[in-house]
C-alpha cells in the first residue's frame, strides 16, 4: 500500500501555535462513520453524542520536563538534550542538537554539574544513547523537575506562558515525550458533566514517544516500523471497559495512543491488565476488537496517526473530512481542533 495515498496539502498557517481558552471552546468535527456525514460543532458539544453507559478511555501519561540545556565539558559548547526514554538504570535514549558536533565519549553538564550526560552511542536524525549521572531514574526525574523544560513539538515556534497548558487536566505519572493531545480539549467541567450524564471514565497510560508523530519515510506502508512505547493498563480500567462492552455500550478512545494501548491488550475478547510495551502499527486492513469511537486531533500528512484514523473510519471518509477541515480553516496538530469519528451503534461487538 503506497504511503502517498495518505497525503494531503496542509497549509502552514493552519498549524495551531497556541491553545484556545477555555479548552472546550475548540472546534469539533463530528463524523458519522455509518451515515458518512460530517457536521461542524464545538468541543463542548461532544457530550450530546455520547450515551449513558458509554466508556471514555483517557491516556493519563504526563509529559516529562525532558528538555535540558547544558554545555560540553570539553570546549564548553552549548548542547540541548531531549530525554526520550529510560532504557534501564542509567541509560537513556535522547535527541540532541547540534548533533553533528557530539561524539561517543563526550560529556555534557547541566545545572552547574547537578546532572551529567555521557554520550554512549550516536544514531541517525539526532538520536543518541546517553549515560546519566546520577544514574537512579528517580533522582533524574527530581532533577528534571527543577532544571528541565516541557518540550513542545518542533512545529510550535513560541513558548507557553503556562507550561501546564501542554498537559491534560488528568495527567498523572510522568513518562511521555509529547502530550496525548486529544485529551487537551477536556477540562474538569467537561469531565464532571460526562460523569453526571452516566458516561463511564477509564484511565490508562501509554508513554508517548516522538516517533509517533514523524511522517512515514518508506514508500510502502507495510515497510514502516513503530518504536515501542511503555504501556500500563490497570485492573480497574480493564474492569470498567469490559463492563461497558458486556452491556453493549460503546468504548470511546480519547486519542490514537489509547487506541493502540487497548488494541494491544485484548485476550479472549476482553481487555486485560498489562505492563510492558507496544509497537503496534495500525493501518488500513486492521481489524478492531475494542474501540467503537475515536476522539482525536487533525494529524500530519503521511503520518502513522493519520493511517490509524483511516483504518478506523475508512480512507475516503477521512480524506473528505480533512478536505473540509482545510476549506473551513480548522486548526491542526497538537493545539488544534478535534474530530469525533463515531459509529452510532458501535463498531465492534463481543
């Protein structure tokens, strides 16, 4: 399957640079995947499309303050390091710039020596493996809270006055390199309104990696490989999701990360507790087993996220929705508007 089938023109001025306030005033495109219709609303209208007993599943992973600015011990040149994932103990995966001047064995210090990184391995596109001192991951997290910055996507040019605006209101445990952005539209008022309507809420965790957002560089979809991301599904969330499914209610994934987490964790027709990692790549032809409806943002052309949405709703319908979004000047990507792909009677069954 050719990746070019999932291309479209995204005008640069439609890439949202700042979030809207309040959160739920963003626009919402509602796509009926059965009736093949497209409607235009605001996010605060979402509860009208949910039924009592439906289960919304959220990704509660919190973005790590992983962007560090330091200097090389040899020569004193400035280096910016973005920690992506702890590989165990003192070894971390990271992105660095300027990458061309870093070599294995070089050391970088941050915060007057409070944290030190030694380059262990250099890969492609600015990727590095580094050894941190102190090596205890818990100590590193404490230092990042003091010295680090919340990393914004590279297509956002400015800085946020309030870094918490790049966190969901329900974010809990630190682990992501980027926000699960579909959740940014929800505020506490919206969540309370959903509970009062009888909508069930479940919270899982998938730590978002930057690879998720990169365009697919291979010509054929099947040749692409996703990097693994840490995944945590607890017994309480699984119980809530499975109860809704047994009752014939719909499971609504808030974001593509939730889709990948749930569809990676099915056994004998039920979602099961899990702690590990998933590299699941969902593209057209995938058979969904759990998710009935999807809340998501508008994604880059040729991205794995766009392919997932096309797998869920059908390529033709998705590309028509995106065409309307461009024409009506919806806001795209992390701080952009949202869309709700729904099957009114549910997409999957037990």
